[in-house]
C-alpha cells in the first residue's frame, strides 16, 4: 500500500484544451489522465527548481553585499577559456574563497538583471 493516497482534484478546462489533451493522449496511446498528471508533475518540478535557484541567488547576493567578494568578468572569461585544455589553469582569482567566486559573480549578475527586469515596464513588442 502506498504511503500517500491520490485524491481527486477538479480542474476546469475549455473545450479546446480538452481536445488538445485528448489528441496527445491518443497519439501517445495513453489516458488523458496520464497526460494531465505528467504535465502537472513536470510543471511543478520545473517551478520548484526555479524557486530553489532564485533563493540561492538571493542568498548569494546578500553574501556579496556583506563581503564584497567577487571576480571581474574578464578574469572569469580568461579562466573559462582555459577549460578543455590538457592542463586547465587555476582560477585567477586572488581571493581565497570557500567556493568559487566565479559562480558568485554569475549569480550577482542574474540578481541585478532580475531586479532591473522587475522595475522595467512590460513591453510586449520586444
């Protein structure tokens, strides 16, 4: 007996969406129930990963604001260009960090870009 039991949930779908789900189920030789469950599982998994990344990004941003530790983009690119060689060079960062500061630099960029986008007006013509 499974540890959790499934419960029925009601979702209102318009006829067009029902037809699309039915079509997918028919060509995949499975039930519409399976198609909907699979879609929900994938969506929830993707959104959970996205939220985890967002939380890690915010923590890294806070750490950067507290410590000021970072790697300049030019140094990061120079180091990354050594990848794929027989002898990959060590990070050119002069800071002795517990974890690679290049990742923090990338995360900091993503946080700044996200903050900028949140403040931008919505432009549907981009």
